[in-house]
C-alpha cells in the first residue's frame, strides 16, 4: 500500500478546536434527540413492578449484569413481597439465595423502622438507607417516582459520555455533575437509559460499530 492509499484509508480527523459551553450544550441536545429517535422505548432494563422491587434489583445489579438480576429476582420477589419480609429473613438463607452480603436485611429493617416499610422518594432519605448510594437512589427516583434528581452513571454512561467528550472527568460523581449541567433536567433519567442501550447494541466497548452509530458525526471518538 503506497503513502497516498494509506492517507485515504485513515478515518477523517475531527476538529480539535475546543467547544464553547453553548456549543457543547447544543451538541449534547442533538445527541439526546437522535438517540431518542433510535431507541424510542428506552427504559430501565431491570424488571420490577414497584419501588421496593426496583430498589432491590438495582442494589443487586451492582454485583452482576442486569440480565442476571432479571433471572434471580422473580423467585426473590415472589418470596419477599414487602420490606417486612426482607427484614424478617434469615440472613444465612437470604445470602445463599442472592449470593450477596447481608446488608439487604439491614436496608429492609431501616425501611420498616424509618418509613413504615415504604420506599422513600427523596435523595436524602434513600441514601441514608444501608447499601443505597446516589446511583441506586437516582435509578429509583427517576425510573419509579419520575423524579429527575440526577444522572445514573453506570459503566456504559461513564465510558460513552467520555467518548462523546461530554465530560473529561473520570469519577461517577464528577461525570454526573457535568452531565447535569449539559442536559435539560427532564432528560436526566432517559439519557442514562439511552446510553446504556446504545452501549449494548452499537457502542460496544471492544468492538464499537461506528458505521452504524446515529451520532457518529457528533462523536469526536468516531472511527468513521
């Protein structure tokens, strides 16, 4: 292959000019709009029928894939149908059922003692529960209660938001802060669902399908 052919084969170079804050916000909104058209049914991938089920499933998802969680939870939800049932569970039996630590029982006890067995609908109250961090609280608030209190930053959101240069940060807390500043508040919850779906279907970590990506021309990391 001669020099001319090599140059032709290279992916086009993206502009290195730093975007203004207004330009970055505008690009972020175009990205959201295109992803919404590509994934009109984007929603939380964890199967649930109430806030407690979503809370439990989200905590479990920190330890394995959503698909694996959805395999485990039908039995779990059928057996433990209230916070009181979780609180009364034998820790040894429960640990065997979910292959996890015993903080579920502590979380359930806190729900019963502090909230009458109901899942609270504020960030402050949720994050005071044992085993519940900001990410889990964001999932429950956004996907069940319809409250956009933040952006869920999982591995897909972490990776793709950096590839899209929507943030240059590398910690979930700082990435979330940047995304909250960029995106309209009513898009905070759905944005995470969109990036998670996009990461599973197209922007796959080790083999991204840039040629199929609907935001390829808006992505500084695109290979096409």
